[in-house]
C-alpha cells in the first residue's frame, strides 16, 4: 500500500460562497426507477392510489399502466443534487415552492437531475449562513422534462478553517524554499513577503 502524503480531500457539497447564480449544475449518475421502488415508496408513505399500485385499474386509464408516484420523482430529483451541491454544507431545507410534473414517469424510466441557482443572499439573523433558492429539473432518458421543483435552503458559509490549510501549506513550502535558498511558490525570494502572509493568517484565525 502506498503511503499517504497527509493531504485529505473530503467529499462535500458547495459552500454558500461557491454557489453561483445562472450556472447549470448537471448531476450524475441518473437513477432508474423500478416497479419495486414505486410500490415500496407508495406503501411506506401510506399512499394507496390505484394509479401507483393497481396494474389492472391502471390499464384502463389513458396511461395504460401504473405511473411512478410523483412524490418519489420529486424526492429522487432533490436527492440527485445532494452530492454536488449540499452534502455537508446545508443547515436545513426552508421550504418548497413551485412544483410541476409536465410528463409522467413510468417503471423503467431513468431520471437525470440538473439545478440552477435562482437567488442567494446572506442571512440577516443567522451569521455564517445564507439563503439559497434552487430550481431542480428532472429529465428522463429521452430528455423530456418530467419534474421542476423550486426549494429554499439555509446553506453554510465557508468556515474559516477551510482557508487555513492553504496558508499553512504555502508557509511550509516557503520555509523549505528558504532553507534551500530557492524562490517560493510566487517566484519571489522566500524571505520576502513572509510577514504579510503571517499577518493574514493571524487575521483569519
């Protein structure tokens, strides 16, 4: 087994400062919805709707078959965004807004998610947090939009500790450069500008 360099990369979503309005975030992988998924979700949530559970009844409808519970579609859509946007960086969901299901989801369909940040602002009552409004869109394997959901969340701002490793790493690099009599990472002599760097590190702490 190879030895670690000591550097740790933690999987996470994005801090408030990293979320950008107008950017399209496309999530991966997609999620194929099975008959078992639909039946389990509907029964777990005490939803006896025949359109989700009764194959014989559903065959007589205009759809000709059972449809996936729309709340399952919405849950999967939001879930698809977690790893890229909110894993470990969200404080709480504040609420859901406009929600649409333009086309049905059927057993065997695969849902792909994408998100746009509609708005963001710092919280006036919770220091270190910000309010972000997401618009999530789900498309099936044919590219058809099957769900659009807006939600407001309370997101964490970047912790001060997130900035320290870079400063400490740079300081260590410059210290090594000084010992070797070489330029630092900025291309300047290692002993120049060190007081400014230490002052900055002290201020951020």
